[in-house]
C-alpha cells in the first residue's frame, strides 16, 4: 500500500513512552527473568523496527512476533537477539527459521516429523523449538502429557535437527478480575512442567496481563506486549496497575475543508445526518480505508481543545465533523491524544466501536505515515 506522506494525517509514536514502559516492567522482575518485547502486527501498529529498537535500548533481551516474515524483517534489519515466532509455521519453512536462528512453537510430534526432512543440511544449526501447552486457550499446543512426551522423544532423537529451547502456554483470562479459570490454567501448566525430566532454557507463561497482576507466574521470561505501548490489557476491567502505563500512540490530522450549511441540509452517504440549524462543518482527510471505522459516526474528535462530533457516515478517505464556529483549513484535529485540557484515548475509541484497543491500534492502515516524537537515541 502507498503511504500517504503528502496528506496531513499522521500516527505519532512517542518513543520515550515505550522506553519507560519497558523499564518499568523490568523493574518489577526478578533478576533472572528476561523480557521479550512483542512486536508483532507491525509493533501493534506503532512500527516494527522502531519499537524493536526502542525496546532493546530499554532492556528487552528478545522479541516475539506472530509470523516468520516478521522475524526475518528483524534479522534483515540487524537485530541479533533471540526471536520467537508465536504462531505455527509451515514445516517446509523450518530450514529458513533454523538458518536465521529463529525459534518456533511446536504443538505436535507430527509437526516435528514433517519438519525433519527439511533440516538435514549439516550446515544448518538445529531448529530452536518452544513446546506450546494448550492449558485452556484452545489455540495451539499439546493437550496431554503423553503427546508432549512423544514430541520430546522425536526432538531428543534428532539433536542435529531440533533444540528444545522453551516451554510455554498462554492465558485466556489473565486480564480479568475473576481468577478461577486463570488458576485452572496455571495448575494444568504445572502438571505439564512436572512431567518433563529437565526444564528447557526458557519457561514462559506471562503476557502483559500476567506480568502486571500475576507476577508469581512469570517463569523466566515475560512476553511484554500491549502494556509496552502504554495500553491496559484489561481495558477498563482492572484499572490499577503496579506502575503507570504511558500511551505511545496519538493520531492527528487537520481540517481540509470548512463550510457552513443551513438547517435541514444533509451530510455524507445515506443522508443520515441533517443539520438542526446553521452549522459549521469541517472535513478531515482520513476514513475507514485508514482504519478509522465507519461505525465511528456520532463519536468525536478534538479541535482547539473542544470535542467535535463526527456527523454523517465516515467515508473511505474522509469524514466530517460539526465545529463550534468557523476555523481555517489546516487547523489541527486530534483523533487520539490530547488537545488543550481534553484527551481521547484508544480505549475511548474502542469503547464506542464496541471492540478492544488492540484492534483499533492494529487496524490503522499502512497508508498512514508513522512518525516518532520524543525519540530515544
């Protein structure tokens, strides 16, 4: 996709906020516990390489990504720290992962059997694998001890092809006040761990929520994701955090057109909005093709420290707002962030959209330029 650098709409990324969020997390950890920065989905919309650079400077000792291509992008950019892909890759690509010293998850002995023929080149290092335990997420991983032991037997029998580097699970409800299901998953993971004669180098269960509210379960690695970007993983369900989370993302634009319409006149597709009286209407150059959802009609943005309602349907590339009075074109518009004494958060946008802030941040399109503010050298 073309990045629209010749348009005033921008995603601004506060590097210092990311840096401080990582450092705050590290300060909570035991000395032997590592922090792997989760930079998948283009760093949750903040920029893969930017976030990786800042997180590493702040003390992250490794990275987690979702797909092998993201891991390769980090390697091609010169990052040498450990990288773990969190999603199952095709066995045919096992040699690519091994050659680039990228660890991958394994949830069955069958995957190891399929990958083995691709790992016969003696010049290749062993493929680093993390054994995934499905303790209740229902996504990937071993569901019983017998299957886990069968896979371990395949790996141990082929040391030239496989190195068991890690063991992990993922919690489904670590961000919720009710800990019943969380405790069930912890018990299941402990049973898996007890079944292994030796522990691998990395044992990890902690996502952001676990690292914030269940620190006794951290293992020796935390996978620090959404909290690194200053976002509360629970949304509003658990307000208190052990350290302040500083949001790193803001979203800004300007007014591209301003006009006055008369009472009764309609705005945007479907004529779903009609002016109650003579009104000043501003146009903002951003739309649902950029990730500003069509359902945000009736929400608001900030102009000159004042909330201005989005009127009419959000278009593909533009939307309209009702202004308190005339403003010149080029006037700043804040979609996410602060203007004057008022603030709009990603959580506010998510609440109105009936979704989660993860989806809003990750849904901002590549057409939007990302630019750093408060850069970390």
